[in-house]
C-alpha cells in the first residue's frame, strides 16, 4: 500500500486535453481485462478499495471537513456508508444473479413453428463510463461513491469527474482508490480522476465512453444528457437531477398525531441543512387542523453554513424568489442571521394558490426551506399530486383507515419511491431501494442510483447462439461453474 | 366477436390532429386500469388477441399477400410466430419473474450504519407507448407484433403507427386487435392504430406518451430518437435500426466444409429476398481457400419482387452505389432481370480494400446482396471485426480447434448476438434471445426487441417504504398472493 500524502486544498488544474486523451485510452484498454475478471475477482477489488478508504479515514475526514463545512460525525457516517456500499456490490457480484443468465437449450419442437437453436444470454459491461460527482455527498456520491462502485462492479472502467466543491478531497480519495486498485491487481486504467467542466463534457462526447452517470442540478444534468443523446453514437446518461419530494398528511393522521408529524417534518427538511435530494420540499396539511399553528411555533434550527459558497448563494437566491412570491408567506424561521446563509425557513400557502402557480411553488430549493400547503378537502389530494412533475420520492402520513389508495396510485406514477408514515431523507442502501423517478427527478426513470439494482445501468445483454462450451462465458456454461441463479428453458433455477 | 369486414387496399387517410388527441387521451385514461390488472388478467387479453388473429387468418393472409408481395407460406408462418409470441408473453406474465419483486424487511442492525426500513420494490408499466411498425414483418413486427405484445404485457397502452407499406393489412389487423381486446374486457384505449408520419411524430412528442419503439432504417430511427430525447421530458426510444451482420469463416472451417458454408451463406443472405435486419451482409473468407470459386459458381436465386416499390427502389440505389465502388466487383448474380429489382448479387473485395473504405463497404443493403471479403491472415480477423459499428448479430464459422477467442471477444462487444456455425437469419422468439446491439444496430443497447426480455423496456421500478400490507401492490405483499419468484432480504426465492 502506497503512503497517502495529505493533499493541500489548492484547487487542482483542470485536466488537459493531452492528459484526458491518455486517461480515455487507458480506460478503453482496461475495459476488456476488467470485463474478463470473474465477478468474485471484481468483488475483491471493491473490498480492497473499501479497506483502503477506511485506513485513510484520518486523512480523508479532515480534508472533507475543510472543504464541505459538514461536521465530522456526519462525514464519518457517510464514509461508512461508502465502504458499506462497495462491499454490498461485492456481495452482488458473488451472488451473480445480477448477470440475468439465461439458457435456452435447442428444441426442435419449439412451438413458434421453427426449431429453437441453443441460445444463451448474459449481461456484459458496457465499457468505460464517465461519472460526475455530486457536491452534497463528498464520499457516498463522489469519487468512490455509489455510481463508481456500481460501474466498477459491472466491470466498466470509470472516469470520475470531480466536483469543484471539494477538489482536495476528490484528489486524495482518488489517490486512495487508484493505489488500492493497483495493489489489488486491477488493470491499469480501471479508474481515473478528471477535473474541470470542459474535461467532463469532452469525456462524455468521446466515442470510447459508453455511458454517463450524474448527480446534481436539473440544468447541469440536462445539458450533459443532451450531449450524451446527441452524439453520433448516443449513449445512456443516468442523471439524478432534482426533486421536490412532496409529503401529504391526511385528516386522520393530522388529528391523531399532528404534532409528531410536524416535528418529524422539521427534522427531515432541515437534516443536513436541507442539502439532500430527498428533502421533503412541500407538506400538505388539512386547513382545519392545528398543524399550521404547531409549525408556526416550531423551533427551527439556527442558520448553518451550507456546503460551499456556490450552494449558499444558490439557496439564498431561490429562497428570495420564493419569499417575494405573493402566494407565499413566511410561516416560521430559525434563529441566527437571515442572510448568508438564510436561516431555515418554512413558507405557507393554500392548495388554491399552489394550483395557480405550481411550477414556481414546487421549485426545488436546495437548503433548509420548505413550503406548507393547506388543503380543505382530502379527496382533492390525488388531484394536487397530479400537478407534480417526476419525483424521487413522495410521502404520505396517514392511518390504516384512510382512503388513500387513489393518492398512492398517483404518487407511484410520479415518483420512484413512495414512503408511508416515515420521511424520505436517509436513503438506505439495500437490495430493494429505488432512488430514481420520472424526469426531471432523473433522465432515466427505469434505473436507480442507490441500491444493488444500480449495477444494471452499466450492463448490456449479449446472446451466444450455438456455441461450444469452451468458447462461452463461464456464466452460461452448462455446468454452471459460477453457481449462478439462472433461467433455464424459461424456469428459474436458484 | 365483431364480424371482420375485409378492408380494401385504399390507402387510409392520415390520422387527423383531432383524432390523435382523442386516441392519446383514451390511451392515458386506459393506463391506470390496464396497469391495475393482475398479470394473469393481462395474459388473458394477449391470448384473446392471439385467438382472434388465428380466426381472422383467412382475411389477413390474402390482404398481406396483396400488399407485401410475400408468399402465402411465409405469411402463414409469420402469423404463427405472431400469435406464439403473444402467448409467450402471457406465460411471462403468469410466471411473474419479470416484475423483479424485491422485499427488504426492516433491519435495525443493517451494517450501513443506520437501521434499514421496510422497502419493497416492483416494476410498474411506464404508461402509453408509441410503436412504429416495420415494413418487412407485416405481422411479427407490425400491428400485433413483438413491440405491441411486450408493451401490452407490461401494462402500457399502445398507439401503433402503421407502416405505409401495408396500410390495408394494418387497418384490418388493428380492427381484429381492438375488437378482441374490447370483447375480452380490456380498458377502452388500450390499443389504437394511427397513420401518417406526422401523426407518429406528434404522438412521440406528446407528454402523455412515455416511451417509443421502432423497427426500421437508421435515418428514420435516428430522427425519432432525436424527437424522444429532445422533449421537455425526454423518454426512452427503443429503435432497432440497421445492421450489416458480418460473418467470419476461419481457415480450418473453410478447409473442412467450405462448400457447405458457402451454400448456407447463399441461403441466408437471399432468404426472404434479403429483407431481414439479420441478413449476413459481409462474409470474410480465407484468400487461399476455394470458397471464392465456390461462391462464384453458386446458383443464386432469380430476382424476386421486394416488399414494395419504395424498398425496391432503395435496394436498387444502394446496390448501384456498391457496384460503382471501384473496390468491389461482382462475384455472382442470380438469373432474371437485372433491374427492378436487381437479381441477387454477391460482390467481392479484399480485406485491404475493405479497410480502406469500411463505411461505404459495410453499408446495409436491404435486399439480396452481400459482400465477400478475402483475408490473408486469420490473426487479422479481430482487427477486421473492430472496424464495424454496433451490430445486431455477428457470426463465426469455425472448428473446435480454432483460436477464435479474441474474435469472439471483439464480436461480443460489437453485437447483441454472436452466432457459431449457424446463420443469423430466423430470429427465434425465446427466453434468452437478444435482438439488439450497440448503436446504430439500436438506440438502446441495453434492451432487446425479440424474446421475453423485451417486456423490460416498458417498465420502471417503484419502491414502497414502510407501507401497510393492504396498500401494497399484490406482487410485494408478504404472503405472496401472486406466487412470484422474489428477492427477499437479498436472497432469491423461486
């Protein structure tokens, strides 16, 4: 293991064209040997990266604290999440079900009307991927984050475009990752860091790159999606962009536990100073309940510094625009200075006013601000839900006797994850997690960027027809040397 | 069942804007009730369509014969394929594995560092889909073809843009489908036919439409892909565009059974008058073998009418362009008139000449024409394979002692299906089939348009967090009422 030198916080020079060309060539060269590794061998690489990150924690955490203004405890928890998800993808690889291996034996009586040849299908890596790191998770959605972990697990080399919000941490993390991969025997070129907006766009345009992944803003993500889609050879672009994450409180729930729900909401929308893509940005409460009064007198946290100056000024700008909207009034505000950054803020409106200007009022405000909407009639909730564009999450607080099935139906069409009597922040990394949703929540509603299914983004199917055993990938050889669950002649064999 | 009136071959008027608006609204209205049906209930709808098509065969076949110039036996076989695949998707629905149902029970000790909530994930239909029918499969890739079957199976309503090559057949088939669905109790708006290029594009632009599927040319498919990608809300577009489908014969295979391979090649590239997207368009043979001589004296079929005048003139034009290319000479030609349409034609070149102008020589020629390429050194085959863009298929004829692993590796990167000692035409509809490939073979390399996995194109995942049982979709309720294979806490339970 190479010694890690703590990096200074000097902003690194953007990757030059000459450097980028070398890194792209190296990534392409790495693609075949990385794809040729057995899944368990790639799992060992991910494990090695996890161990190396843990060993480097005492360098990584202070660097992250300096650059992101996030507290140490949060950063240590996030690093744990990061190493956990690297190892979870290792488990996915060792299980092998992700390969969706299928074998159809030859069948002269196949009822299609013509004999069926021997056909075997398996997923293979797409090739080099460009990952654009996020600002708000300097570990878990950054250099060694979920997109990197899932792409490497799939067997696709990664060019990681560093986020400008934490350049020194990005550089240091990349050094750890590169050294760990090298020492564990990964092909040279499996992973590299690139810096600078132009480099990221150039990499995405390069014909050697076969997919992109991104977490960030709607305008930034859309611009990159447009680049990926308008290439001579278009490639998939998995962008996680923006979300309002509305939450709906039924009459019965408000009556039963309005104060508890209000407290949970305040905790959720101010968690991490509201800098989560799953922050609940709008809460619908019954006009007749006392929830508005409870929220008016809620003790909001005091102002806390946001991730970086750019995020802080962006938050201030959107909040000012909301505050100047005549349909919104300030319901509550945290203590502390009201500028740079503004204190946590709750705004208030009515369902009628929201319906009059949904686009403005549902705008994502990245920071500790949310809008409370009072409604008169619970049966109007599905219609109110219809006004939303695609969402990462949507939440309902209800009771078992509420007639919310129509609302659930609308929200399942609008969002990637629907939450019941909990809050959407704190996205667990699991097998069944879905962190995605229709545009503009993401640019690829069929995919997730959190959870084990995230690996599917970087795979494509190949069928082998009539092949002798020795020329087949191991995953689809008759004797099943990798011990995979497989679909044999249409029947699943676990 | 409504009586089917044989339709005249008068070209129908294009769908008007007013009609299209009604059909889009009906499709959107149908989306929720169609999605709410149990998988087995949708299977019954597909079965009903299959039965209705079989009952209408004696109307459908003569209409198809008039419009497509395809012989009756071929059309009857294709209709059988069509009803088979409708029923096969019914089987997929009854099995339910396609739902990729996952359940993570709550786990306070989840090693991520925070308790795991109860999360359950299932695939749901994307919503209304526009399907653009193909010219060359008037049944199997047309009105009631694979795209329609897989979209309806997924639970997505279909607007079917008829191909102008067989308007009366399209209208008649649509009448059968609409009547069968209605009589089987499908929601009104589940399926509708639209006609006219402008209507197809307008439907693809409409915000109520959530995906597109297409089989056809590269320029046509790319134009539609660009529409789908540049919408305010971009949607996935599954286009199957064009492919050369190269085939490679090793030294040993040529020596062992050159004449047999040559005969198989001639059969495959002239099958259906060469009007298959999997027609092998280029055959690499050893310069030293006698395969060139065998092919020079091969008895090619005589000229046969192509599907329609447009395809005939397109074929004539591309063939003339190839014949005027100084790097190509005519190796063999079928008997019959050499114009309108030209007789089946084999062209000849060398690997060196192909490398000098790969783009022109690898152009897809939709009709019974192919190019034979002689190579000097078998170790050059992987490099020759590298010159190809994305392909639907790639074929190797070898022996078990050939060192073709490097060639297989390149071809698996270039193509969706790799074929060994067989021919790529005659795409079987199976569980493991993969009919797709990197661009320009398709616009979505991660998907297939043939085989049971085609259903995945029209689904997206939704996670339910913390929900009570009665509000969950049946697929992810604890007691497993649909008897699905599911991933429970990361373990597959078949």
